[in-house]
C-alpha cells in the first residue's frame, strides 16, 4: 500500500485562472483536495473609506469600479440607496431606462462569464470570442448613451444623466433580434459538449442548505435550486410590471450554474422586449428636474439592494446630515459567493478548482474593494 | 468519426466566409460615439477669448482631485477672458483623471469639454500632467458669443451659476 502525504500548494495570486489577484492555499492528498483556504485582499483599494471622504455624487463614478463588468448595475444600487435616503422620486421613464441598462448589463456579464468559464476548462478562445463579440455590441450601445463603454457613470439621483440618443432603440431592437441566434449557438456548442460535460457535471456541488447557510445569491444560489431573485422577492424599480421567469438548477453543480446563466440571458431579453413596448407610455423625462445632485440627506441610514448579474448587490449608507456619507458599506455579491469555495472544492481534483472558481463568476474589484 | 469531424468543422468553415467583427487597431481606428468622454479641451469664444473664468468649480467637482486651477485677475491691458479672472494655471493629471465628466457638468461657461481623443500614452509620469497650453484649443477654433453676464465688467461674474450657452 502506497503511503500518501498531504501537501500544501499555492495557487495565485498571480495566476491566469484566478480572475484577478486571488490566492488559494490548497491542501491536497494526491490529486484530491482536502482543504482550500481562499486568501483575498490583494486588490484592496480602500473603496469604502474613500467613499466616506467624497460627496454623495462623487461616489457614483467610484461605484463603477467595484464590479467593472457591470457598472450600470452598481450605479443603480447606489442611486437607489441615496434616493431612498433623501427621498427623491424617479420618473417612470427614467426607471424604464435604468431597467433597460441593467438588463443589458446582465446579458453582457453572462456572455462574458460563460466565455471565461469555458476558457478555464481548457477549450480556449472560441466561446470567449463569441461572448466578447456580443458584449461588444452592448458596450457600443452603452457608449452611445453614456459616453463610456465600461465606466459608464450614467445614473444620477432621480434618473439618468441624459436621455437616449435617437438611434438607440432601433439598434437595441436589432440586437435583440439577433440575440436568440447567439444564445442558441452558444448553447448548441456547449450543452452536449463532451469537454464541458466531463468538467462540469457533478463538479463543485453546493447543496441547498449549505448555499443558504453561506447566504450566497445570484446564479450560484439559483443553480442550487432555490428560486430566489431580488427582482421577484422584493420588486424594486418597475420590475413588478414585467413578466419573466427565474430559472433554477437541480443539483447545484457547475453545469447547473452554466444553464441558469444561459436561461437568464433569454429572460433578460424578454424583459428588454417588454421595456421597449412600455417605454413610449412611460411618464416623465429621463431625470426628475427637482432632484438636486448635491444632496445633503437627513440623519438616518438606508439599505438598498438590487439583483445585479452576480447576485444581490446592496449599499448600506449612514448619513450624519452632512454632504458626505458617514458610513458606506457595500454588500458585494462576488465576495459573499466566494466564501463557500472551500466547501465546494473539497473532495474534487486540483484541476477542478479553476472551473469551480470560474463558475462562481467573480470580479476581484468587487471582492476586495 | 469522419462525420463528427465534418459536423464540427462546418461551424469553422461557416465563419471563414463571414465578415470579421474585429478591426486592425493601430491602422484602422474605430470611430467613437458622439457622447464619448475622452481627453479634455479648454474652449474659447468665437473672438478668441478664453471661456475659462478660473472659478475652480471643476476642481471642486472632481472626484479624483485631478484638476488644479490657479486663477489670476484680468487687467484692461491683459484681458485673457471675459469677467474678472482667468485661469493662470490649468493642469489636469491624466493619471488621476477617471473621465467621469463631472468637470464638464460643473463648468458654468462650458469651457472644459471632454472630447473624442482617447490615445493618451506617455513614457514619463511627469508627462501625465496636461498643462493649459496642451489643453487649450487654437485661437481660431472658438465658438459662441460671451453671455451678457460675463461682458458687463462692473458686474461680478461670481457666484457662477449654470449659464445656458
């Protein structure tokens, strides 16, 4: 009988598969993982402390840089928090524009995330290039509306900074028309794919009770079979007017998370079509003209949350009555979804670590803040 | 076996004959959209006078603290801009700037505008500080007439309210 000895290996922080500067201390017995300790903090840049030294409006471009894939979603969560704190009303049209932008963000995030996941499995660039091709079209829409592709800074308190350019809606319709073909192609290439099935099915299982205990959210939670979506559980903005489904997985493995993301892209498209239908009837302009941007909220605190593409994104703000937040706290979905990584990896092989990590879909800018 | 290979290669061959979506960047440049926020420019009025009145509102609005404005008084024989003051020093640190566009929003005279130039590389960190000479447009490229509030010299131009120009 061969004697095996436990060995500690170090993955990261500089590693192409860790999606940023993220370090894992993995204890292995042969090829099998017996323990995994995530170490983060390499990208810590004092986001919350900086925010407490800025005015409320000045923090808006900083929230772009939390999860730089989904700057629009971050903007919405922060704008909602401040609006609740001050008591600013948002016109109906502005709410529709916000929903439109965030749902586009969800599509581009999942297109990118799936591409990176497949890349992590060693299938190289094809699917990633497909995802990036679609993402580029959405980024171009963002650029025409907000002036930037990634760091959009499009939202203001009480609405959005500018109304849509005239050619936006026709281009969006064109994009939505072409989207099912892309999603179907992506699914056709991957769903029955031997490499994906081998690497994803039954790997990285997160059981229901463990998912609840770790308070994960987003596609990771829904992949474990819990139909929880903030858009349904606590409808914010105008989400109660749209008809969409919340896809759930069954087992909670990497494959389920992959399927949930594919289906979420289709559901986002459904929401976007309803937005386009209902937008002309919406009342009000793109911003509430009475809303002051240089806000001084009354003393109090607020927690506002949205369903960002990665999970539940919340902002907790405490105001002491001055023009700067007294306390500014981000509930970052990437960070909280990352905590069960050790339990998800235990018992699997070393090569599965990067796949499981990729299936959580993290952005280190949000994990470390 | 061969059938499977051909099935897989069908996708590959299908893409050979489609137009590529990528552009050959340094030779071919992708045009930016009208609202694109790139390198700043300091604008002038149609008669060549500088629009900037040295009020430092852009510096106050800047979340990254990238702008430095040192104002100086206009004198009758050295009238750089309309109003009482002009910016003697106007510097933007491009390493700090996050291109959020708040300076543009804050400017009462529409003097600072984020334009479409996005290739901002330099070899030295000191070159990241763009001075007024680099940011200011040439004298013949001004536009618009100065509003009455700025041309009436006995009236104080401050407090600088947002003027629709």
